[in-house]
């Protein structure tokens, strides 16, 4: 496993880390403590030392299993969680310092910890990024020793740029993959200047970039890839990176032509993200230990070439850019 600095947190984290939405979220199956336990233990055994969760993943069950496994491990493993999405309605006015403080206290209980390594606002409404008192709360929680660092998970580049105007923001979690390339411009430059760690989420575009889907692929009714394609439940950019499914399949077919048949598209997609030095880590999810181990094998795969990097950009410009670049 390779490790990188997580911005101004100064933590050395595994460049391929673990996101836990799939083991505790709307992916078409009920939460399985045993499956989550196996995935997390396998991740730690293979050098992953950064695990991202959230209080809304299966109503806190994800936090509980992550906390339990990390506490029982002899390795130093950093936990990042998120708060805010429990608010209903999820509006700017609902974001109060009292509500957020309660969420942090609840996460500490779920995790069984005295201090959280990284707490992140969980894709709040855009207006929240203009409220200094919200970020001031996390400054207070840091001084109180309840959190070690804080950051944001965002939907839009503009939100990321606004968030890092607050000096206390140490990290930004943002969708970045072969089909969502906009962050690699002004935001990456600004984040680098301010030593803000970048956590790349949705790296495989909800599975599109595995190359395993086709027009006959079906998803269960509880899977967000079935019910949220047009943003019916939350921002549509979270599902297939906001790309029309059939257009995404066309772009994937084009991607497959630039790699050899024996090259795993998952490895290429993760390698592509990690070619950007501004990235601290990528957090692919895994619904099984086999998926997790496949992600980890990215480090041993044949490196992506400069020519392939150019071709990926051409495919993005041809198929994807017009549809999504201006939206997020």
C-alpha cells in the first residue's frame, strides 16, 4: 500500500482507502454486520488505514461496526465520518450549531470513541457555506478535543472553493473520476495552495467504470442506481456521476478500446485518479471482500500511460463534458 498526506491534517493515509456507503446505504441490500466486519477487517489487514463512513449509513450501524473493528485493531486506523444529512427537511435553516453538535455527540457514541479523526459536513445546501458560525462550531469542537480535524463533503466545485476559505477546513471530499473531471482545474490549484486534503469519492461512477454493466443490467428497487437516476431522492450527481446511463455505457465502451483486454477497467479508473498529486486518497466502496481486494490490486497493475491519459480526456470531452461539466 502507498500512503499520502491528508493535507494540513498531516496524517499519512492509504491512497486507496475505504468508503462504507455500500455496506451501510441504499445499494439494494440490507445492512449485514458480518459482511461489513469482513470487509473492514480485510481492508485493515491489507494496509488501508483510512475509513470513511457517515451517521446516515444504515442509521448509524455503519459507524458502529467501523468503530468496533477499528477499536479492536492493533493498527492505527483513522476514521472519517459525516453529519448533517439526518436533518429533515434538509434545508439551510435546519442547519443549526445545536443540531450539528448533537450529531457529533451521537457519532462519538456510535463509534465508541472520545475523539473523531475527521468530521465532515455531509453535502449541505449551498447556503450553509456562507455561514461562519457553522464552521466556528467545528473550531470549538476541535478545541474541546471531540474532533481532531474537520472538512466538508460537497456536490459542487463552487461549494468546495467557498468551504476552503475557512482556515479550519482541512479536507474536501468531492466526486472525481474519469466522468467527472471539473475539479481538476481551479479547485485543485486552490486546494494545493491552502494545503487542503482532497478525498476522491464515487471513483467508479456508481459502478459504471467497472465496465461490467450493459443495457440489460438491472438494479434492485432499494438501490439508488434504480430510484435516483434523475435525482428523485438526492442530488443526481451521486448516481452514475449524474450521467445518463446509456450514454455512460457508450463512454465505457470507448474507454475499453484504449486499454488491453487483460487490463481491469477498475484499476485504470483508480489509477487515473491517483495520477493527480493533489489527491490524498480515493475511497471506493466494496460490497464484498472480493471487490475490496480487487481495488487494492490497483497498486500492482500496469501503470496507466501518458497516451492513455490523453485518450481518457478525449473520451470525456466527446461523450461526457457537455452533459455534466457545467452542473457540478
